[in-house]
C-alpha cells in the first residue's frame, strides 16, 4: 500500500535541515548567513599504526610515489618511483600541419641529398625547397663537352637563372652555368630548384644536390681579383697604404733653412701628413700647407727639435683632395752647424 502523505500541524516551526555541533555541544543550523565552517582539521588520514593524523598546514597530506601506477604489457600494475618514472610515448607529428603552440614544424631533415643523372640535353634533377634556404650542387660527373645551367622557379613552369658560387676554389665569382665538376653553392627563396644540361656533348652527367635549412650567405660575397665595386665605393690597390718621401739628408749650416717639396693630397684615402726630423744640432720642424697650388704656404704645425733627439709632427689633411692642396716639410737650423741631418715625410691613411 502507498505511503501516507506526511503533513505538519499549522503550529509546526521548521528548523534547518543541516546543522553542526559547536564546541560547547549545542547545534548550529546551516543557513546562507551562517555557512558550514570547514577547517583543515576536517581532513585526516590513517597512519600505518592505525591511528588518525589530522591534516594541517604544518602536516600536509602525504602522497607517495606508489600511489601512482601504470599498467605493464602483461596487465600487472607498475608503481611509479624515481627509478621507474611514468612512461610517455612520443607520437609522430603530422606532416605539414604539425605545430607546437604557434610554431609550425615542417618535418624536413637538414642535409637532404637528391641525386640525378642524364645522357642528353634534359633536366638532371628537380627538387622542392620547402623547409630549406639553399644548398649546393655537386657535379660528380660532368660528361664531355657538356654545359650545366642552374635554375629556380615558384610555379614549376617558368624557370629563371639561379646564381651559384664554386665553393671548391679560393677566388671565385657567381655563375649561372658550369662545364666542369665541382661543388656549387647557392641560396634561394624560390619554391623549386633544378639542374639542367643546356648543351650536351657525350657521356653521363650526374649531380648530387644537398639541401640545407640554413645555408651560408653565398650570394654577393665573392670579390674577384682586380678592382670591384661595392655600391658606390670602389676598392683599389692603394687603400690604407702610405706614401712616403725622403726629403733631405744634407747637413745644414748655421741658421740655414731646408724647404721641402709641396706634396699634393689628391688621394682621399690619406687622412694624415707626418714629418720626422733628426739632427745633431737643435732646430725647429714645420709642416706647411698651401690651398692655392703652392703660390702661398702657411705653417699648420711646428715643434722645437732638440739635438740628437728625433722630433715628429702629424697633421690631419684638410681642404680639397686635389692637386691644389699641398703639404710640405720645412726645417730651420739653430746657430750651430749640423754634421748629421735626416728629414722625411709621408701621407698616411691612419
């Protein structure tokens, strides 16, 4: 038979359905205004001797490594310990779409080698550059009378020349075709590269292409022999060299003066003009400058020279670097005649 409906008298006063005992033994009902208090002592664990240990901040809940285990292949559990850590199996990354956070992994090996050969005027090999920045072609066998060209393309249809630099020579320049064996390095941001026989003679032409994720900077780093231009800077054989003169070795009489030849500062690489004197009698060393092609000179540096002591003067070159700007040395002897005199000068880059 069904349970009868439970009813309460009208004068019945409801109480909280949840309560807890206060320290004095009285009951405290749980309400929104008085929620159930929870302290760390509400948590405890059993010790090995069977007694109860209350959890506090000073005595946190102990967790042993044996509390964690994994299943062995035979189905038995293996507790985790420092000697037997939890095994983690490495799963392969998906090709093309694999990523760690926002870093995508293209999953291509550094130093990938692609080989090819041909016995006619045709393409020897073609390779994608996905994940690579360049590499090198090694012409293992060049055949006889054959010319190889190196090309790059983004659409695989229209091919443009690919400059390569022979890396087995001490002084090389970029090239777009070769006729001999060797290793030819390149850097490219194209989608594909290839090696092709443009002129075929005879024999087998074989090439090994090594692809590098981070190739050396091989484009535009070779300066061939002779003069080479770097932008608007021309490199010549006189950069950072000196141009010197032996002005005089003839002893001067009492109070005599030696005046050197005017030297043009026509070369812009010279930054200084210097003079050195030595005599067995005291004197004065001068450096003079002319801005009007030697019509007039003005002293721009002077120094007293003691007997038997070398004296040096140096000035920074100024004015227009042309034949109209001249520098010269001048020496004024004292009242004592010399028996030994040495005077020299030079333009210098530093």
